[in-house]
């Protein structure tokens, strides 16, 4: 997709959103927990609960894609990172490896799909408009389009001056779906790219193909690219924007999921996705 500037056009299709801002998630050693929570929350939305905007962060972790897990030495690379105290998981949505930490805001729209009709390009553009709308106090220069050489590349990479700070993916269920994004707000985009490059250098062998070649100069943070001071400042801007436009219903502290159910779902995801699938 050719690079295109994203203008704020989001209408009232998101009216009635409940927002859940977890701050820094206490993973209790398990990076699968946020993804398990979203799987279960998506089922609730599919059963008629209000749509959600879920914001969360976590301590340092590497989240990889399905293709990444099929690299010849992926299992060994994952084990090495875990031995260094860095959690690793294979996320249910699409995309490739992403380094998360407390300077990266994870944003998920969990929306109903009663007609079983999804237009992936419209959905990705919806998320891009949301992300860029929250950025307008600092910059209107964000553009969408694949940034070759970035980590987790895709048509709806969002970048400023050719350096990516955000990627978008999607996860579908029968009656609802999740549009999810990572937004690098604080710190160094280059340092995170180095970490992802290190994973691929260990996970891939000469026979492997199809994984991203992460190049220098392709990643940045909103702090570096637009002067956004903090994750909290960006999250506050996002919340204020939705409130001004009448899309945000309230902050939802009641959408809780029992710990045992969450643990069971996390284990189910681990068994399904974190397995040796060969190359």
C-alpha cells in the first residue's frame, strides 16, 4: 500500500465504547495473560456486552508471530530469552516479532460482529485514525504504509518521517473481533529493533525464508519523532479525544474475569500456539 497521511475522520460507529486502562499489567510471569483476557473479553462482546477499548503495558517481553515460531531455531531462541528473564509468547493475532516494555502502549478495540462481515482494510484504517487522532496535539505528520526493514511490517504501519512507531493486527472470533496495535511511545525505537534483530539472528538458519530483515533507521518512538512526553500523556489524549466526540461511554472497572478462568485460557493459548511446528 502506498504511503498515505491519516486524517482524523472517525465517526460515531464506535459510540458506547467502554475503556479499560490497566497501566502496567502485573503479568505474574506469564505474558499470555493479556491475550487470554482479550480472548475472553471478545467472547463477552460477542454475547452482547458493550464494545471495549483495552489499553495495557507490560514489563519487557517479546511477542512473536506464527511464522516466527516456525523458524528452524525458534524454540532455542525463545528458551534463551526466557533464560535471560524475558518472557516470550506467540500472539494469536497476525504479524511478526515485537518487543514490548513499559514504554510501549498496547491498544485493542474489541468490537461485535453479528453479521459475520469484516473488511480488514476498513478495520485497520479505523484503528489508524484512532491512533493518529490522539497524536494531533503533538503532530499531524503520521502516515500509513509499509515501512520496509521495520519489525512486524505491514500495510498499515504508522510512521513519521519514514520511521515506524506503530503496527496493527487483527484477531477474529465467531461473533466479535479484536483490532490490536502496539504504539512505541517512550525510549529508543532503534534499541528495540536491535532486540528483535537479535531474536531473528538466533531463530533463523540459512534454510529459513520469509522473516523480516530488521534494518537500522526504520523504527522510532513518539518521544523521538513527535515530542510526546510519556505513555500517560498519549493515553490521556486518546481518552480526551473519545470523550469530546461522544464515543466513550465510561471507564469499565466491572469487566472482570476470574483468575482461574484467565489462567485456563492462557494455558489453552500456550498449548495452541507455543509449540514446535517445524520450519
